[in-house]
C-alpha cells in the first residue's frame, strides 16, 4: 500500500503543473504578456463560470488578437490553423469581435488563395462550413460566395448567403459581381413568376436601393439581349415594378413579345393594343426601331409557330401598323445572305428563310424586299 502511495506521489511531483491543477487568471495574464496564445486558449476554461467576468473576457479578446495577428503574419495558412480559428469562433465574445472578424476575412483570403486556380472541392466544403459557424456579416458573405460552388447549394442556401448584403449599403459593390448577380437574377425569376403581384414591396423588402440600381441596369440589358427565354419578360416586370421603364422600352418589349410567339392572355392583349397605337405615332415607332437596329438577334419565333394562322395574323397586322419594323427585318435578312454586312454573332434573323418560303411572305415583307430576294435567288 505504501509503495502505491509513493508511486502516485512521485508521479504527481514529476507531472507538469497543467496536469495537476487549473490555471488561474494570473496564469492567463502571464501567458498573454508572453504572447503565448496557444497555451492560453488551452486553459481559458480552467476558470470557473462564476469567475469569467470582465477580466477573463478582456483576456480572451487579447488572446484572439494575438492569434489572429500571428496567423495573419504567416506566409501560408495550414488546415490546422484553420481548425484553431473554427474553435475560436465558437466563443461568442470572439465571434462578435469586429477586429477578429476583419482579420479572419483576411486570413481566409490567404488560406483560400489557391481556390480559383485549383477549383478544389475542399474550398467549397470548408468555406461553407465557415459560413455556418462565423459571424455572418456582409463582407464575410461576399467572400464566402466567391469561394463556394453555388451549384452544390440549393437556391435557399444561396440566398441565405447573398441576402446578408443585398439589403444594406454593401450591395453597391457586391451585387454587381457576376456570380452574385447571376444568382440574384435566378431568384428574381423564380419569385416574380410565382408572386404575380406586390412586386414593388418585394424589391423593397429584399434589395437595398443600391442593389436595385444594379438590377435595373441588368434588366435593361436583358430586355434587349436575353440570356434565356424568360429574361425579356422578367426584365419588363422588374423595370415596370420599380417604375423605371421608359415608353420606348415598353414599346420595344410589347413588339418583341408579339414576335416571340406568345401565348394568348392579358399580356398578349396589352401588346396587341400597343402595336395598334403605334400606327398613329411615328416618333414612338422610330424610338422603338432604334432599339431593334442594335440587336444581335431579332425576335422572330412567331414565324415558326405551329399555329400559322396566328403567325400570319400577327405579322400582317404588324406590317399594317409598324411597316418600318418588318422592313428592317427584311433588310437585315438580305444583308446577311448577300454578305453586305458583317454579323459577328451570326444570322440576326434566324427564321427569315422560313418566312421567305411562307405563303404570306409578300404580305409581310412587301414587293420591294421580295423582288430583291427573287433577284438574289434566295427563293428555292
């Protein structure tokens, strides 16, 4: 028995202090003075909860300052360093500290500096894990969204990140990033098609005025050159909802809508009546025509509609009310096939050849254009 006691006593004498007793506040203060932040954080919870007052909290903040400054000074951040930061973020007074958060963003930038070139899957998983645990500031949201693979996130998860800056002044810089703007556009497309009303309230609740300006600019671009089939209508809804659509943009949209083989409904009726109104206003027709002149691709899906009666009706009525527009279409078609102009994006009148072969081509394009087509031997 005495031998056992002697062995235990000897082991206690030989073991380090840290293994025999808890550190005190004075011990922690000493470690801070020594700038030994690693040992410091190994023992911050040696202090009983009832003693974790202002002194303890102040020491913890100083410790986090030491750690963040030390890591920031390193040439390369290792995964083990990142693991330490993740543990520190679990301490609320550190997670909410502005200086630590600012340095954390710089440390993450350094750690993930190779992500854009290597396209590592590690970047996505580690960055998103950080997002879940960290203080979700606009600046952090902007950084994390650049690092993640948004295709691996649901729209709801994407918006959980983006929404941290779309509703504040940081949106002036972050909303214009291509990857961010694309996700914003995808969300707007889904939401507006489902919402059907209260569009202005929707934008005011979800987007800061600075972000709305960027969305408006994108809408003006996509109204003319849509990237997807729904873009033009969504652009129109955005511009109209925010009361920033011009008369010329509205006339353009209604005309393009009719030329894109639209379904029948209220919007079709508005577009139809608007086309008839244009007959009486040469100035409005000229303004609308100026937008069509600069298109890389002229809307003309109506030509290929399975309902050829509808196609003929729309095109003949457009010839009646806005002859200049279809003259422009015929001229672009001829210039492309005759090689009179260069079109970097290819044929701007994709379905012109089908119109030429249609039984109502003369009614739509007129005698002069059809004569040139015949002379150019474009007719089969």
